[in-house]
C-alpha cells in the first residue's frame, strides 16, 4: 500500500531515539551512542549494547507478591575489586585499556599480542596419516642431539626431568623399536622442544613429534592413577604449547596437567601423605616431584592470569619450604621462589599492598644474570605495576620511595638486554617476546622523560626479535607497538596545539604591548622558572623554547 505525501511527512519525524549503552543505562548517565561512548571512556567502563528487537508493552497479569520484579543487580565493591585485579593481571586487558585511554576510535583490539614467538611452521594441524611410532619419525642420533639442546637451553630453568633416566629410556626405546611405552610422550616432548630451540630440524619433523606426543597422552587408556611418566609428558606439552600455540590451547593443557597432578597426589609431601582408602598417591623421587609440580603450577598460574581465567588450586596447599636439591647450572629453584607472590596476585586472594612494594624492591635489587629467569622476574614486576596502576594514580609518584621509578626503569633496561641476548643465542622463550612488548606499553603509561628515553631501546629490541625469528606473531606485535606509540604521539601533539592556541590568543594585545622589560624582568624570571617546572612532567613540551614562546614578539608579531 502506498503512502500519501502527508503520511510520508508525518512518518519522517518518527525517528527512533538513539540507544544508550548498558553501563550508561544502569548508571543513568548521558550516552552519545558511540562505541565506546564518551562516558565509558572517561570512567573506564566496558561499553556494550544489547541489540534486541523492540518488544510490545504487555500489561502484567496476575502478578503475585511472591514473585516481585527485583532491581537489576549491581556490582558491589568486592566485585569491582575482583574485576579490577583480574584485568590488572592480564596483559591483553592492559594494552586494550591503554589504547582506549589514548584514542578509543583506533585502539588495538583485545588480544594477547606477543604472547610467544610463535610456531616455526604456519600450522600445527596434522596432514595425512601421522606416524604412530617415534622410531619412524626420527633417528636415535637425532634424538640425542635434540635432547642435548633441550638439556642445555630449557632444563636449567624448567628442570623437572632426570637427564640420566631420560637417556636410559632413549637407549631402551631404540633397542626394541616395535615396543610401545608411555614414556614416548616424554621423548617426543623433549625432542620437539629441542627442535624448536635448535631451529635445525625441519618444521614437519617437529610437528610430527608434537602430534605423536599429544596422541599418546590423549589416548592413554589407563584407568588407574596417572603415572609420573604421563604427567611429565603433559608438562612437556604445556611448555611446548606455551611457546608455540594460542593462549586458550595452552591453558586447557595446563589445567589438564594440574588435574592429573591432583589425581596422582603428587602435590603431597611424602611425610604428609593422608591416610585414606582412596587411590594412593604416586610415589617417586621427592625432589623430582616438587620440580614437576612447581613448573606445572608456575605455567598454569601465569597462563590463567594472561587470559583472565581461573587457575587450578590444590585442595591442600603443598609445602614450599623444602628447597630443591641443587644441580649444576640449574636455577629452577629461583624460578619457583616467585610462585608464592605470583599466587598472591590471584583476584580471589586478599591483597597486601606492602607485600607488592617489597616484592618490587627485591626484584629490582636481584643480581641474577640468566635471561629466562630475568624474563620471569620482569613479568612479575610488570604484573605488580599493572596492579598498582589499576588502583589509580601516576606510577612514578606512587613508587617514588620504594623501590623508586629509576630502579624500575633500570631493571627494564636489563630485561631488554637479556631479550636481545636470547635472540642472538637462539633461545625463543615465550617471555622473550611477551615481556619487551609489555615493557613498551608500560613505558608509555609511565610517560616520564626517563621512560620515553627508554622507549627507543624497547622498540629497537622488538625490531631485533622480529628480524631474528621472522614470525607473524612478532610482526603483529611490532605493528601494534608502533600504533600505540603513534597514537600517543598524536595525542600529545594535539595537547601541545591546544596549549599553543591558548598562549597565542588568550592574552590581550594591549596588555602585552604595555609590558615593560625593566619593570617586569624579576617577575618574568620567577614565572618562567615556574613554567619550566610545570612542563617538566610533560615530555612533549621539552623541545619548546618557553622564553621565546612567551615573548611579546613571538605571540603578537602577526597581529
């Protein structure tokens, strides 16, 4: 049916009101309908809209008092604190909020940039029928070479495999090729990691090793308590996935490893085994048990923090007071010493700010020189800084006393040097990519003269890593870092333009012409000193000659 001209005119005025986002609706704030809207950007809310069709209004019928329509539940202070801590632990949320604070329209998407170096091959998917025996994939000589790379580069930091026992299993495996053994999963995991760190094995062989190890682990039909060999194979897989796979894949594997540890009772100390008629705990070398459980817990904790997902916590907390047995060149104990503080950052745990500051001081004062350990320490430092920043305030002002912003920046510089050293020696640890990227973002947030000077070295480090390993993950991280830095530069340039316009237009010309240098010279010196101190914390204004800018000739010579 056609409409008359009058009808068309009347219909043209029936425009639906612009929708408000849900946070503005709940708080009854004015919303401009953008995505994100100005109110959510200002107050750092998560801006979202409910796209539901308009429903007809129906009068309530037979509404009984026993079913009242309650108000929309609101977040309590504890809920807000939980979400705040959850986001502070996540590097992805930190980068997203940084982008929204600088330029909401062009902010990077919520994504874990530079979460690792990335896989060597373009895909980890299986192609055709995969071999079912490790002896059909690789020779004994090649296995021994890859294992030597693993024990040289990975084992000192993640020391949860006995070297002598491993090579005994390798010798026995190639002596009886037709035999099958669940320990093949451990051999596959070690060989895949050795291949990843040596970069000398074809990517197809590395992929086949990783796939065979996964198949053995997932198809293990043992209905009894999982063995230490199976759990060790799972932890090897988690380490490999943390360095090559997507975050969610690694998180699922890490949770599986932790649940198997629970099922086996490995987290109990031998002297504290519970008396129960349930399945007995798996026995084994106590030191290796502690190492295996510690590395699995370390990986699960930080993968969960990055994703903002729950970590697996044991029903009964294991003892952390028993030190690991010393091994030549091993620093696993130093890595695991970070676990108590890392676990305390869980959003569900009560927060102790004094403990955070003391941990910062301990980290920046550490004299450790092993690059993977430095990366783990800096990762913890960055998480603590994000937690402090999420509570509001300017980071340099908050940590002025202990440990001091200069000490923090110096440790970041030490970390960047360690990352470049890892690239030069082909040690593609996951934190080698992740930490320099997060350092870059943190330096932008600090926004002091010293932090901006260090930004150049941080960007050079990212470029060096990208040129060395040349993976899509690192290229994406470099592009994102450039985008954030450009948005920061653009924002500061616009701020400078605003200040320049004010200085150029708001002072009346007659007043400026009547100013006498003889009468106002002492006052001008004091005022210029005050302006210098005012712009000291504005890095973008450092190159401006304030004396010349405030002179009457510059301000009014075009009038």
